[in-house]
C-alpha cells in the first residue's frame, strides 16, 4: 500500500504544480482551462497504466485508490471541463444576460450536490478511517478480479 500511496501522492503533487504553471502562463480563464484538460487526461492514462502494472493486492488498496486518488484527478478534469464550457457559452461581460447565466449555473451546481448528497458526504469523510462501513454501499463485494479499471 505504501508504494501505491507514494506513487499517487507524487502524481498529484506534480499535477498541482503543473496546473499552477499553466494557470500562470495563460491568465485568461478559457485558455488555462483548455490547456489543462489534455494534461490531466495524460495523468489519468499514467494512473491507468500504473494500476495495470501494479494490480491491487487488497481491497483496501482498491478502495484507497478509488476513494482518495482517482476523485482528486477526475475532480480536476471535471472542473476544467466545466470551467471551459461555462466560459465558451458565457454571454458578453456586463450584460444582464450574463448575470442570469451565472446565477443559473450556480443553481445547477447546488442542485447537483443536493441530488448526490450521500456520495458527496462519503468522499468528504476520507479522513475518518473508522467509517469503513460506509464503503459497503459504494463498493462491490470481492467477487471476480480486484482490478477492473476504467479511467
């Protein structure tokens, strides 16, 4: 498990550093989000290859990866895609239409978190290792291979 944690921590640190560099190099929101997406996809592929070469030995490794590592990387990808899409379709700055558009987008985000509250709370409890009983509704039993990875 330590090898997995070290590899994933290194990858996440590298990702955070490079995303910061991209953001500093491209100040315009649409541009930095656009440039970040292919970089994050490359990291997802790197993770996929690593897991295929180093399959999970225990269920705890699988849960760690899918609960603590993959959501960080996927969350960045989803964020960048959402930012990029919002900027592309955003009305002209300063208009009443822009204000309505942004208010509508905030409402969509709030609805999403409300509709997925159980899963959201599950991921927020990452630090509480005593709540492993919460893994059961979200993780299949150990039937079949541990590693059926689709990133």
